[in-house]
C-alpha cells in the first residue's frame, strides 16, 4: 500500500481558517503531523505544522526534496504545470454541524 502523506503530495486543508485551500507537504514530522506550505504567495497557506486529520490528499504529487523552501516548491509547481490548479479553492466538506437545542 503506497504512503498517502508523503513529501511533495498536494493536499486540501479541510479545517481552520485556510479550509478549502491547497497546500504541499514539505516534511513529515511524525505519524500524526506534517509540515505544509502553500506557498503563501500563491495560495495563502502559511508554512506550518498541521495534523493529518486536517488535510485531505489529492492525486497530484510534485518532486521536491524534504524541507524544500517556498521558492523550490513554486519552481516544482511551475514545472509540473499545476499553478492554476493550486490557485483554485475547493469548498470544504462539513462532516457534521452540531445544532443547539433549546
């Protein structure tokens, strides 16, 4: 079985203020956390550590080294022709919205 969360995998954030925006996995911290970047100049996603439960992988993957800088990520996205794909926002899926009973 292939690893789903690997370096270079393009993902969509499904939780938080950046929900619906695409990002790239730059490093794997441990089994539950990864380091992602947008890069911020392209998608608005800052470089940060996130829980893997807060991102959803896509079928796209780019070739970058572990711990790549934002400039290296941008260059790899241009070579793969995925700049327009990264700019598109996705409507995040809401699993279950709690309702308040009175």
